[in-house]
């Protein structure tokens, strides 16, 4: 797989992550609207992750235009984010199981980006 193709796939994955994180935020809003308990951690995470998703989308675009710095940041975040988010959600009592599942599903496209950016092909031009 060539670099441009890998980064195009990564960009598509990040677009899916943007959409999923927005749906996760709407799920928190819906659950809270239905009178179920939603803690501060869930609210903060639900609001911040769509913002991070948009930043990742911009970073992926910069990487696909040849920015080595954006590529390295994307590459690092694509590994760190899923581990951190899923690990924290698995701590007993932090959030309900439905929220953990929602956040895990949101991380699947990011995990794909981690694999795409760590395959032998993707290397941005040294600029």
C-alpha cells in the first residue's frame, strides 16, 4: 500500500471517528434527557472527544499533504488514545457498561489509523 493510499484510508477512518464521536455525544444527551444518571466524567469526555476528532481530521489532512510533524503526531495519538480511553473506561465505577461500549466502538477507526500509519509504506516526505 502506498503512502497516499494509506493516508487516504486513515483520513476516511478519522471521518468515521468524527461521526461516531458525535453520535456518542448525542447518546449521552439522550440518556441524560431520559432521566438516567450521567456523571461529569461522561459529559466532559463526550464533549471533548468530538473536538479531538476534528483536530485529528485536520492533522490527518496535514499529514497527507506531507507534514512530517502532523504524521508523527497522528501516528502517536492513534496508538495512545484507544489505550487510554478504553483503559480508563474499564476502571470499575467510572462509567456504565453502555458508555464503555460506545467509547470502544468510537476508538475502532482510530485503531485502524494506528495500523495504517505503522505499516511499512506510510512515510511522509521529509519536509
